[in-house]
């Protein structure tokens, strides 16, 4: 059985017509499914868990937040994930390969049923993600983009303001080979290439190798901070001399300057410590 979790407010509600179109296509092809909509933040977890009791494939229709919640509902069950990229940020869909497809193409991919494995990351022994766990500039961009006060501003304007206002902080980072303090603009446990709606953070990242990429942008100067942003646009961030990268499967990140905002696949949390590890893999439907 097929299950669908749709977030009707994703992409400011502009994906409702696309969801109806997909349902019409499924109905025309005689495909049975169970359809659920989220109403409030957190609903996707409960709906993912509910559908996992009777469905072997679950569609998360929305942005990265919808995928995040749905994943946290069904993880550990014998369920295959399909993503409909209907959000403002669709990084998970980009990594899976379904971003930019038409509704007809998405249904064709779904019915073809081709799958592969994708790593899942567990943060602080609790929540699961497939994009990133990060603090610093990118989490600040996501926070400011979600702020209703910035609703009329362009993404680029919000991003530049966030970068300008972000300040470096101290972190103690421990892996199997690293135990040191960093003064950093950005720290990310990066499971896939992009974050924040398509920003190429770690071009070398692999989402199915049983590891993630720990990436740290060490603070040097304000000018270097902006040059790092330019290098990200050019997909060359990891080549910068002030960028530390290590591929690993476990890391502890302690925020030495106190509590701050963390992004888990675009969902914001307040943390002082991040303990991140590979939790396992899920099956995802791919083109």
C-alpha cells in the first residue's frame, strides 16, 4: 500500500495544485493510496508512524521539513521513501535526484519502483536527518528565512543580511581522529552535497557510504567570510584553506559560547552540544 504525507503550507501553499494533480494521475492509473495532510508542526512524525503500520511505501510531499518529520515517524520500519519536491528548500530531493521533475515524471518514477540506499544521521540520540546537522551561518540563514518579518524579502537579500550579522563562535569538536577547539563561522555534519535550498556546501559528500562529512569554516577575517560565500556559489568551498573537512561516522560538537540555533534539515533547535552519528540507511525511490 502507498501512503502520502502532504504539507499543504509548504512553499507558501503553492504546491496544493501539484498535489491534487499527482492524486488525479494516481486515481486515473488505478493506484490505491492513503492520503494524509499535516496541520501543525510535528504532525508529519505521527502521520509517518501511522502510515508505516499499513504502507510499504510512503511519499513525503513538501520540503525538507516534511521529509524530516515523515522520516522520524517511520524510521526502523520496512518502508521505502519517495519524495515529492514541493517545498521552498528541496535539498533531500536534489540528492535523491527527483528535484525538477514534472508531476507526470514523478509518478512514473514512483511506479517504476527503482530504489537505492540512503544514509540517515541521528542527532543527540533522538532525531534523524538526511541533509545536515549544522550551526553557524547556514542555520542563521534558514532561521532568518523562516522569520515572518522577512517574508517580503528575497532569498538573496535575507541570505546576505544573515551572513553580515553572523558572528564566529567557539566550538570543541571531537571525532575518532580530532580533539580540538575551533573558532568558526560555520560547522556542519553534511550528509549530502547541498544545504539551505541548493547551496553547494560539500561537493564531495556521498549520501550512501555509511559516513558523513564534518565541515568547519574557521574564521579568519570578515573579508574571508564573504570570500567563502563566493566559493560556495562556485562549488569550491571545501578547497578553501580555512575550511576543515573530515569524513567520519561520529562527532561531538560542543558550543563553548553557550546555547545557539541548530538546523536539522531546516528544522530549528536550540542546542549547546551536538552528538551526531550514522543511524543506518533507508530505501529511497530514485529515477
